[in-house]
């Protein structure tokens, strides 16, 4: 029974490490991904040796698989808490709403405002680049001022310069 619990525990360690390593690779954080890869393989090999060593019971294999599934949930939750990287949020509104723009800027968000032609009238688009861990705060602020706003959030692959990076450099100085 101890061996079965150990297999489950190892999977609950292995899969979140695997998830984080993959995310770090996608975000080009290769040194950390490499370190996690070493830990991942050590846990993986040890866990697999427990499953295939000894009596190779069906229960051990099922626990290994179930642990993998639960580990995916844990890994995803950890990644969401870390919220590594940046997001770009596009907000489309029917009014200019200077109060919203000022509130966002006063809260440290860089906002670029554009005016465009909609079918029936002008529309206003805000482009906002921020850290992923501030996404919910940003969306809540927008919804407070503009409940009918159309909001799109996505992760940029590359960016250079601008308000956010200048601000980060000034904090580091």
C-alpha cells in the first residue's frame, strides 16, 4: 500500500513539473525549463520503476494513470497562480470614457486609445499590455466602467519598448 501511495505522490509531483517545464519552454525561459527537466526525469524514472518493478499490479498502473490526470489539474492551477508572462488586452467600447482610461492609467496600465468607424457610429479601441497576473484586475476595472465592452485577451509572442518595459526598467534602477 505504501508503494501505491508513493506512485500517486510521484505523479502529483511529476506532472506539475512537466506542465511548468513545457510552459517555460514555450515562453523561452530555457534555463529554468532545463532545471525542471532534470527534476522531471528523476521523478519520472523513479515512479516508472515502482510501477514496472515488483509485482506490476494493475492497481499500480491505474494509480499511475490517475495520478497523471490529477497532476495535470495541479499543474494547471500552479501555472494559473504564477501567471507567467504578459497579455495584450483589446477593449472595444461605444464611448470614449475618459474616466476609464484615466483609472487604468492611474492604476499602472499603459493604454493606447484608437477611434474607428463602426457601422452606426464611432467606436473606441484600447490596447493594453500588462503582466498576466493583472489580467483579472484589468478586466474587472473595464467591466466596472463599461459593462458592455467587447474584450479580447491574448498572449503576445514578442514585443519591444513601450510604456510597460520602460516602467519595469525604472523600477529596477
